[in-house]
């Protein structure tokens, strides 16, 4: 596998992973990287560098930025974003690998959508837990951390694809181990409200 192919795969999987946290930030990072010449996106994704696309993505990012930092509003936003983040993960990953081959693009899209779903579920579950805290600062800290992770993760995927892919593999393994526990913990407040005893 040559360096160009490896770079395309890293950007594709990075875009899928990042979309699960913040699809608008992922689009802005890729669009800015295309405009600055830091990455040569396939033809289908070069539109991300369009001023119109970046302008709309900036507006949506700003709205999401504030909604994501308000307790309980962030959880409502996460539910609504299910219909944005996972499809965006598929489309961005598919498009980023589009210059390789149709088969690789489809596989990248499937993996990108799966990564987006995993990070989205982890984000939604962790926010449901954080919202049980009476203070608002943990929401702000978690949201800022996620925004920085998207920007830093995609920058790493572009600049150092091998390092990013190694870290991504480790984070996926951690997510597979953590996700069932996180889902159970996130359901505890729901069970309390419905009068069901929490499962051990």
C-alpha cells in the first residue's frame, strides 16, 4: 500500500469518526484543508472547500456549538443530530476514498458510517450521564474537548496517517469495551423515572 492510498484511507476513516462527534466541524476542517492545499480531496469532496458550503457549515457549527453546551438541550440536539452525523460519516468517508476504487469507496463508506454511529452513541450516552450533574461546567468542558478532538484528529489524519490509524484502532477497541457499560449507565436515570430498578 503506497503513501497516497494510506493517506486517503486515514482521511476517510477520520472523517467518519469525526462526524460522529461533530459533522459540521469535520466538514469545515476538510474544506479548510482543501482550500489551503494541505490535502488533495477526491473530486466529489472538493466542493467542501466552496465558500458557500463552508459558510453554511460555519453557521450550523455555530448553532450546534451553543446548543451542545447547554444541559439537556445538548441531549435533545444529540437525538436530532443522529440524522446528520451517521449519514455524514458514510458520505464523507465514501467521498474521501472515491479516488481509490469503487469497492474501496463503498467499504470506506460503511466503515465511516459505523465509526460515526459508534462515536455518536458514545457522545450521546456520556452527555446523558453528564446531565445528571447539577453544574453546567462539565457540559462545556466535554463539548470543547469533543470540538478539539475533531479538529486535532482530522489534522493528525492528514499530516500523519499511520499515527492516526494506530490511535483510531486503539480508540475503537476501547469504545467496543466501553460502549455497553456506557449505555447501561445512561439508562439508569430513565429506569429511575419509570420505576424500574437499575440492572446490575
